[in-house]
């Protein structure tokens, strides 16, 4: 190149300062920026501009790599959605097993590719539908399942060797899994080919959700017993879905969601090791569950940071050698707490943005909330729109054509680093406190979430943060309220009668013997899954099994947090 055509290349810093002096400042004098706070959903400040200067220590191989190889920032599989789309899994359940089965078969006909079971509150805390504590709650927030016969009805005409099933169940997860195994055998499906997930994440129940039964010690035993049993009997089953979703729904920030979820994950891994399992025997079946909120860029960065962090945790902290143990595979659900009862149709747009963030972030499975969920359980029409949202993203948007399209973005990479550093700081603090159980006992994690939730709500109330249709752009609601699902109160009476028939038709002595066997196992150290499975096969109810364990384990009493 001739000398006269050569130009001295400006550094990024010099070029940026020149732009600020010659272009930005004169423009701001004429047209000032809006007096808004430019922050993420988690209230993290966002700079006006990002450039190479913000990525001084960026190393492509170390920090990005390629899809399917460490550190997995760009995805856990080499081809991602070019090879296989994410599983479209709508979280569904209401009323009776018959009603929910009808919804499942409808959604499968509409193109859903996986099932996700929502259980009612009594089922989640180990009560049968006829228990006094269940009164008024039967079938309301999910399907009521009290026995293996209910489970058989729930999956009637659904081939369990062809579908993947996720069950959002925690304290009694081992009991519901035993029911699923039993009905699979009735379909002549061998347990070793069953695919799916039980949530089985009790620590986040103590932190954020509240559907616990037993104290932490015996709860952790049930979890590690499930790990051990499934290692040989259900090798394709995900034995736990370590959940950040409910932590985020309780009001945490994106950083807190990852930090507290990974702290729980570390605790489960250590408990399994302490129980005598080897890390590479169970780690490949660990899975995660995160929320996806309105800030598209923050959520994409969160998912990318999560993969990188879990890879390092498993390899460096626990010495996992199997590459499958390093993978963070996760399900995503759009943010239920972001949905509004006001102008509920606006929720369709919110869910579409959140689902797009999950896909751009590399999720393996996705549930899209329905527009009416701030009012009630979804109607068939609303659930169909939510499913169609995923299908439109998959088949019309073009975002699946290339892997990790945001890679190299100055903003995304900087945000990924910030989230990663924030998570590491929390993990170090929790380690210094003595671990998650100690952090829960002292109320540290609960207070952190509560403070974040309070700050976010204050931002809405003071209009520092806009929620369309709630504190701005408010419209007079149409007198014709949106149609929403109503669970008939007669469901509870019908299920009580069904339980009466079960009690009178089963072999009472066999049930009594099975429950005595479970009691002895709980008092000892044997794996609890085989006696639970035997009790289920004898038609013992969920409540009877959980009450037997209550006799040995007691019930958890939460720490009061003020």
C-alpha cells in the first residue's frame, strides 16, 4: 500500500473518545436522552454503548469455544436446533386425571412433543383428596393424583415409550415416579427406556416455593436414593431438575437465580458423593429448570453464563471426567410472574419475547405460559396459542438457522461476564457460610430474594419501571371479561368417592404389609425406592405412603424470616 494511503489505525479507546467528542456530545446538546433509568429487569445498569474496550480480557477459545465443546457457552450440542428442535412441553394439569388426559391428547395432536404434569397442591404436599387439609384445593392448581389408578387414567392411550414426561413434583417425587414406572409396566414398557424428568428439588422448596413435607436430612436421602435407583433401573431418566424458575418467580434477580440454583446443585452433588455414588455415575442425568423474563439480552446472557459456570463447577470442583457430566441441560418456562390480569392479551407478546430469549439462549426444552394464567389455569384456546408461539419461533422466525447468533456481541459478552462474576461472588459467600443448608437456616437466601422482590415492586409502584397496562397505557377493561377455566367444585366430591371405591376393592392386608415394609426401610438405611414401588403396586395411596414416612421423618418447620 502506498505510504500516502496508509492511515494510522486508531485504538478502540481513541476512536470511542473521538466519537464521544465529535458526534455524541453535540447531538446530546440538541437532543438529550430520555430521563429514564436504563437497567435490566434485574436492575443492573446498562451502558449507552458497548465496544471492544469492554472486552479487554476476552479470549475466543477460553470463553466461547464451539458448540458441543467446553466451556459450552455456545451450546451443549454441536448442531443445536439445526439437528433437533427443543422439546415443546406445555405444563398442564387440572381437575381429575380424566380431564387432564383429554388436554394432553389434544396438545399432542396439536404438535406438542413432550408432556409436563402440573399436580394440585394436596398432591404436592403428600395428601390424598379426602384429607381435611386438601379441602377446597383438590384439582385447583393441577391434577389430583392419589393412587396408581389415577396415574393410569392420566396417561391412558398415551404410549410412554414414545413420549418424554416431566413431572413438577418435589417432596413426594419418588412416589409419583414409582406410579409412573408401574403404569409403564402395565403398558409393557420397560423402565429402562422411559424418558423424562422429576423435579425432585426440595432445597428450592425451603427457599422459595413451600411444597415441602420432610426436614432436609430425610428429604436429601430420598433424592440420593432416587439417583442410585435410577442409575441402574431408569438410565434415561433425569433424576432431578434443579430449579431456578421458582426462585426467580419469588422475586430474585437473574444473578440470584443462577447463584442459588447452582448452590443447590452443588449440595445435591455433594450429598450423592457422601452417599457413596461416583460423580460420573449420576451427573449426566442432572438437569436444570430456569425462567425466562422480559429482558431478552439479560436472559440470553444468563443462559450462556450458566453453561460456562456449570462446566467449571463439575470439572474443577467435583473432578467429573465424563464430558456428559459437564453439560448443563435445561428446561425453560416463560415468566409467570410477569403476566398481568390487566389486558391479558398483552401477555401473548410478553411470552413470545421470553420464549425467543430461551431459544436464542440455547434451551433444550420450553414451556410457554398462556395469556390467561394471571387469572386461572389455561383454557384450551389459550394453551394452543402458547404452543403456536413456540412453533412460529421454530418454523418462521429464522432464529434456529445458526447457533448462538449473539456470540461476539460486545454487549452480550460483557453481560455474560457480569452475570458470571455475580454468581461466583454469591457461591463464594454461601461456601463461607457453611453451605446452602446453613444459608437457608439463617434465612440469608430468603432475605436476598425478598429484598430484590421488594425493590422491583417499588420500581413499578413509583413508575420507575413501566408495566404496560398496569402503571402506564392503562385502558378501560372490556365489560366482557376474558373466558377462563373454572374447576368444578364437584371434582373434589367425585375424587373422594373414587378413593372410597379404591379402599374397598384393594387387598387391605397387602397394603398394610407393604406400608410396614416401607416403615422398616425408612427406619434403616436401605434404598427407599423399592419399598415405595411395592407399596404403589399394592395400591397404597400417596397420602398413606407419605404418612408412613412422616412417622419416621417428621415434618419440616420453616425458619421465620422478617
